[in-house]
C-alpha cells in the first residue's frame, strides 16, 4: 500500500514591497492645499492691515503738538450686550449697534435743556461730516423709564434711541471724576469699543473742537471703515 508523498517543509519567504508612490494628482492636491492656506493667511493680513495701520497712526504716531479735545479711553471698553428697547418697545441689544461709529449721549427720558442741547450738537456735527456722515450714527441712550416728550420727536429724526437700565449702562460708560454721566458725549468706534469721552459743558464754540476730533478719526479709518453694518 503506497503512502501519499510527503511534502517537505519550506521556509516562509519574506517579500518586501515598496511603499506606493503618490500619484501626480495627489501630490498636486497637497501642494494646492498648502498654497490655498498661505493665500488665505495673506488675505487675512491684507484685510487687517488697514485697521492696524490706522489705529497705529492715530494712537502711536501722534505728531508733536497735536492734542485731542476728547479724552482717549485706555484700555478701550467693548460694547456690552445690554438688553434695551427702542421707543416703540422693540428689543435692542446694545452690542448689535457696532459696525458704525457711534456718537452717544445719555440722559433720562424727560430730556431737559442740557439733553436737548446734546441732541442738537450730535445732529449738527453728524451733518457737518458731509458725505462721510453715514459712517456715524448719533445715539441717545435713555437711562430711566420716563416718557419722551412728544415735542422733541421731530428732533430725533435719524437718531438711534435705546432705553437701557441705568445700572448696567454705568458699568460700561463712566464720566470724568466730578461729573455726571449725562454731562458728556461719548464716541464708540466701528469695532464696538468706547474710545473717547468729550468734556462736559459743550457749547457752540467747543463743539468745533469735537468736530476736529471726529474728522481726524474719519480720516484715520477711511481705508477700512464703510457706511453701514455688515
């Protein structure tokens, strides 16, 4: 009786395979991805450069002898997310106003003579900016529950009026020591930072000095700031 042939054990063969070489399309995609990232970074720097340059010029490279009439706020204070209401009772979040220069006054709703004077100065200085006026919103913040007199309604045409809680507002804006919040006008930049406070007791003569500050700031920001909110 024959037996089945015996197979001799053979050692395992170790075959070394070369790693696959990326195709031309894959290599091209990797290169394009890297190039795209560099282009995106470059565009971000280009977009930010005018903002940085204008602020560097205004705040750092100040010509000798130049004086601001308004007091620069350092560090700047960003618009808080205070919940308020417009004159019709519709909700307004204060931080939503950023994206424009804001020329701000504060008072109670009864709006005494000083309040009405501020509203007049705000309106006139904005109009005085000419073709640049649409880059500036004039804002009246009402810090109590008093009703607004009907007779000043026409004077508020074009204004942004928001009623906000006094306690929350006082945590953001602050007067010069020895003065009250409603005695000043305030300026907020398009990035949403309160950056300037104008002296108390403004009148026709001193308002011209406010206008000079506004014009300087409009010029410093003209390359990146445009009318309207994004």
